[in-house]
C-alpha cells in the first residue's frame, strides 16, 4: 500500500509541475491608428517605439512586443508636423517638423512639450534627427544645411539652434529632395547622411559641416530615406522601391559595399526604420495611397541581414 501511495504521489507531481512558458512572438505587422499618415519611427526604452504623424504632429507610442499603443502627443490643428524622431536616454523625444521649419522636444513619458525651435523661416523640410551626447542634429531636405541643437551640462536644452552649412563633397541639387536620413557613430564624432535625389552617402564632420562621400564603388541608394547605422552596417530605407539596402562600411567609413536588399510583401512605401534586438521595424507611409480617415497604416518587422 505504501509503495502504491508513493507512486501515486509521484504521478500527481509529474502532472502538476508546469512545463516551460513560451513567450508570445513579436508581431510581424503592427497596426497604427487609421488615417495617421506616419513617416518616422524611433525605438524607446525597453520594447517601446514612437511614430509621428505628418499632417497633425501627433506622436503614437506603441510596444514592439504586444503591438498595442496609444497617442502620446495629441494632434494639432496643422500647427505642427512630425517627420523623423529620436528618443534620447534622458527620456526626451526630438521631432523634425517638416515644412514648418521647426523642431520640437517632448517628454517621452508624458508627451508634454518641452521646447520648440524655429530652425529657419525660409522654405524648408526638416526631415530627420539624430541625438548624440552633446547635440541633436536635424536635416533639411530643401537646403544644404544641418541644424544643431547643442545640449548643455546634463543635457540641458538651449534657447536657440544653430545652422551648420554643408561643404566638401556635398553638392546640392536644386528643386529636389536632398539630404534625408541621418545617424551618427556611437561617440558622436561622425554623422552619416543620405541624399535621396542622388543616392549618395556622406560622412559629415559635426565640427565643420564638411561632407565626405562614402565610395560605394559606383552603386547608389536613390530614394534613400531613413537610415540606421548598426556597427559597420548601414541600413538605408529606399522608400518607393519598397526595400531596405544593406551597406557594409569600411572601418574608417570612407567606402562601402551595397551587400543586399531586404524586402517584404508587407512593405508599402516604408520611409524610416528602427531596431529592436535582431529585428528592424519599418513604418509604411503608403505615399501612393490617397489618405483618408480610414486608411490603414502599419509598422513591419523584418530580420536584420
């Protein structure tokens, strides 16, 4: 009897002990609010991401793991626009203001506005932004200039921004969409930009604005939009081509090789890209689809090449 009781208890224990819990996979497609008209995407702390709305200036905060989210920065009545955006480690969100000629800084936790900058009053398109340890840098697709928001001690925000003209190898194409995406080396000592019109890549000295073309051996990345520098690999979103170029860079960034392209059936004119772990997340701007209040927009997850 005792032996049978012991065997029974062992059997019950074996049934009662749960097996390993498998986490739900990250969704491959994340739905954004209908009619949102997105362009930029940025990774935040943990599994958080942010996406901006072109016509309203609203910012959506979502979760890569769950695919859920909500509006963080409410829309404006055409006063603001949200194109490229970046979150910094101090809990702030820097947003490029497109045709307004402006840039904005928000509290990434609450969505409260912290600062606004009128970068220029000339016709402009403030397109993308990267944040380094000592500055936030904004591109202008209509003018041969970068705008620098210098960060003070502890990352304090200044009252005004500075214009840094581009020089060196950079040649501006009139009446065209020029400098678009921007990123930086981890130490902030070198900026990297793409010219959408010519398909050229450049490094830029942040101290002088001098641009040096990255030699791609005759290749170009036309329609280059948002970019992401990951070590010595540069990902370039080629919007209307519905693919992401993978560029292997030389150690000194003077040259590179167009290694491959990442494609996905769910791409519908992706514009910018963010990363989380071994995945890239591209936002579908769907520029070829007339925007309506019920037009659907998505973030698409793909593996790094």
